[in-house]
């Protein structure tokens, strides 16, 4: 489903405001004893009432049956096709620690590893060194200088770090140096196309110099790189949708993904309450607000059914205040399902509601998976959500004469 | 909807087993008097109970409104896009008589025809000669030898037969010799691309020699060829889905289609009971079982509403025994609809259910067209079914970081 050629020239500037509320990992599965999902168990009167007045349905973030990672999940609900637009591991890792990648940057995941006397990988994770030791090693590597490029090395956690190269003419189409097995030496980074040759050369020089500086360390005396990539070069929300868009999210990864699609990331505290305050304060300045709510996913991944129910109830309690500033369109959905019974992201389609003055409220009486399945919107790809929101905001002209 | 680049690298080996039960021509239409479809009329308590515990929906084998032949119908439910992957008439005809085509073979449909003294087609079906006469003629044509290629000529029925060429460098991109009208001479087979020239030449030499040998016969003194094609060169179930797949089917055409997608075709008797026995015996050896049930389609094509109802009831009675060996995922569906009132394949979307531990059983209370339409899965392309089955079998990794 390709909106690219269709949306161009259709978007209208208008004062209409859209609230796009994403409860991460929203969808669930029935509890073994009660037969009710987390959404069906939770007391969420505000969401239920809004669903009954909305047009509802289920969306597939990628394709039916495909379980999305956070990158593809958000690309999908932001209206991009995750089967063609990819976000590499290095880019997500950089976003995940709040590193603000710029267009053209190349990012990669670093694993600190143990090399034996023959230079072969003995432990791909260097015995999972402490985060403190990681920080020390990152300090050593961060001093490396290479001509014509800025280098950034940042700690993630334990044996994991991030490398970012910034400069002219870089290209992230490189093969990993991580051989994904022990007993063999690390590989060289190889260019996957002609114009990545310079970047491959820079990376390999970084690795050689890094190894020299870590030689006497133990157990982390080497590094493995994988997931080279640049932030996707895609038209942002302004260009694609004519929207001045803001993002309010506690977790760095989602702020990074929002940046990548041209949203302005607003400062907000850690608590969801403080994020709602930010929404209130910024209300006048933007057309579109992406508000990200993480606890639903976190409790789902913990396998904590009751915790996810409580996270939904907490979100519900914030809804009246969130709505108060006034929005022409409110979309509530998730980036994927995270059933507590599976303790992980899943492939199940995700409930959504679109609330505006231009809805046919269908058979949906509550905001649940089963009720959404009976909604007017049926089952659609996630990339339809923003065009639908634009339509409900009267921000799209007629297509064709 | 393109899974090609998405599934690559996501499939996991696991012990999870999938039963894929295809009732050919499953979907129907309401009886004029009762207003109930065949599925709604049949007493199928086992299927109904399973549907109520499954996630259900309707699938389109090709596209909404398109009535599929058996080739596209099965390609669709096997997860291939029938709008880009084609199975030619010659290939299907060869499969239909149990001829095991190999990659690179070129197959075509033969019509025995009557040519007048001027070499013009007088009867495209040679008065529908008997199958016995057909066999005699096939014996004559089967003796033809052409350098560098093996020839196989096989009887189908009445005036219909199959030609298969096997050898190096063959290409089935040829135009028909059948002019599709009388009063004109047969055409020469023409190459549709450069590398089909050799094959066109071989075919035309076969036709000339065949005509020479049949000259004195009456009424079948000539042959017309159409539907040249090779078995589709597509990644099979092992490569595409990571599945060791078996097929249990009484009819040769379905065994052929299963072979084409890399399934192992198991020996089984003519009765469905003996096929269920084969399923039991082979249970330990495969990950995936395609079980094909033909009577639903046959009775539908006969226009025998009651007969189709009985065929559904008979299938239902086998279900408990089929389930007994234990499957992690059970899919029940059809390759297309065959409403008795239409006496033919139809374009109506086809009910399906997916049963696993990871379902939200929806509003579906029975296994019918109307109940499936109210199911959690909505209406999806047929090519989603196998990815969904893989997901429910936990045989797919997360897509993207």
C-alpha cells in the first residue's frame, strides 16, 4: 500500500490539531483463567467511552503474522512502509541512548569482546563486563582521532556500546566485523557498494587503533561492530504530511525515531503526568502531537498481566486532562501488541480508534481487541493511520479531479 | 503484499507442527429455499467447536472479485502471489495426470484435432475421440525422437493429452500452435524471447513429424498445442518458511502443486480415511502437513448442494482423529469457494480458522462464511495464511530491532 505518489500535493495547512497517543505494546491476549485480555480486564471508562464515539479497527504494523521490533513498529504507525524503510541496529542503539543522529551519520553497535593470543574471538561479550568498565573503555576509544571524520563512542550497558561516524561522504552499507562465533578472528568491515569504501577504510582503521589501545586490558581487549546504518533518508512529517509535529516521549529510542521523521522532540519529565503538562503547554505551537506511553509494553514484556492492566488504567486516568486543550482528531493505538502471556512483542494486529466529528461510530462499545475487530475500519495496514487522521482533520484535498 | 524480503532470515527451526487442512472449494452460497449456505446447513460440530476457539476470517485467494483456478488458488494459500507467480495450462495438465515435472521441463496441452485436405483446422477436438483412441495416438507420438531432448506424450482424456520436453536449455516462453478457430491452419510455435528459439524449433519439428505419423488417421489427424510453460521456479517451503513439509492428497494435480513448492508427497490410498492414516504415521517426520480434501469442490461443481453438505459432514467426522497426533497450529480453509448454486469455482472470499494457544477467539461461534466474516482476522489475502501459521507456531523471529 503506497501513499507516496498519492499524498503529494494533497496536504493542506489548517489549524486542525491531531493527538496521536501510542500505548506501546497495546494489544494483548486472553488471561488463561478469565479468558479476558488486558484491555478487557482493565477499567478504562474514558477510553471505552471514546471508542464508542470513534471509528475503530485493527492495524498490522508490518504485515499479518510479522512481529515488529520497535523500529518497524513506529515506522508503520508513522505512515512509512517498514518493508522498504529499514532502521538498522546501530541507528536504533544510538537513538536508544539519546544520541541525536544527523542525516549522513553512520552508526554501529559495538560489543566489547575477548580476543585470545592468536587474535581469535574467545568471548563475544567479554564476560559481560560492568557498565563502569564499559565507560572506562569508551573513554579510551573516544580519544581516537581519524582524519576527515568525527568519531563518537558511547556506552550503552555492560559489554554494549555505540560508534557514530560523522563527516562528508560517509555510507553505512558495510558488513559486520562481528563473526557471530568464537574461535575465529574478527572480520574486516567490507563495503557493500562502491561509495562505502571510504567508510569501510575509516572503520577498519578505528578497529586497528582501538585494539592497540585495549591490548593490555582484560577481559575486554577487542571490539566487534555490527548493524552499520544511517538514519533513514525519508521525507519528514512536514514535507510528507504538511504537519508541524511534536514528540513527547520518556524513552530515548522513541525520541530518536520521532527525530528521524522530522518531529520536534519536546522536553518533559520522566513521569507521564509531566508529559501531559508538556502537551498542555505546547498545545498552541504544533499541529500534531505524538505522545508515547511505555508502561504497557514494559509490563507485557515482564509477563505481568496485572501490571499491564494497571498501566492501561493509569493511562485512562490521564485521558480527560490530555483531551482538555482540544484536538480535532484523536488517535489512540499501539506500535505492536505485547501480550503478557507471551512476554514479548507479538504479531497480533493492534486496536486503534480515530475520534473526530466525522466518524461513524460502529458496533464498538469498548476499547478492546475484540471490539476493535468489529469496528468500522476493519483490519488495515498501520501506514493508513496518519492519512486517516489527516482526512479526519480535513487536512487532505480531494485526489484527482 | 510482499513477504519476500520480510520473511528472509526470520524463520526459526522448532519442533512446532502445523496441520494445514484444505477443503477444496470450501465456501458456498445460500440455498434458495433455506437461505443457509452449505456450511450453515451441515452438522459439523467439531469444526464449529474449533472455530469458536480459533481466530477466524475470510481470505481472498487472488484478489477480491477474481475467481481462481486450482493453480492460483493453491499458490495463494501456499503463500505465493498468484498475480506474479503463474502456473501454465501445460504444467497443470501434467500435474493433473501425476506426471512429475522437473525444474526446466517444458509442458504443453495437446488437443487432437481434425485437419482438412488443405491443412486447415476442421474440428479443434477431433469429434472428442475416445480415451482409448487417444491412448493409441499417444503411443504413435511417443515414439518420436528429437536430438538433444527427451519427449513424453501422455493421455489426459478424450481429445486431450500432454507433451513434456526435458533437456538442457529449454524455455517455455512460446506462443500456442492452436489458432482457437476453425478454417485456418495451425500456427507455428513462436519464441517469446531469444532463449526460447531452440525450444520453438524442437516443438515445431515435433508437430511436423506428428502430423506425418497421424496423416492417415481419422478424425484425429493433427495436433494443437497450447499453454507452454515450465514449473514455476520459486523458493520452496524449506527455503521460504524453514518447513519440512508433507502433502497428503488423493488427486494428482494437488500432489503436483505441492511438489512444485517443495513438499514431499506422501503415499496414501484413495479414501480420506487412508489419508488420515498416512497423517498419523508421518506425524513425527514433518513440520507441516498439507492435507487436501476434494469432495467439497466436486459436489459444488456438480451443483449438488446436499452432496456438498454431506462432504462437509464427512470431513467433520474425521477431524477428531486428525487432531489426535497433536499439532501446535491447525489451519482449516479452502483454496477458493465453489457454491453449489453456481456449479463452479467462484470469487467469494474463503472462510479460514487458525487454532493455536495464541488466539483471541472472536465473535465466531461456528465455521461458516458469515461467522468467519465476524472473526478477529477480518479479510486478508490468502498469502498471509502461512506467515500467520508460522507466527502462531512461534517459528518467526521479530522483524527489525
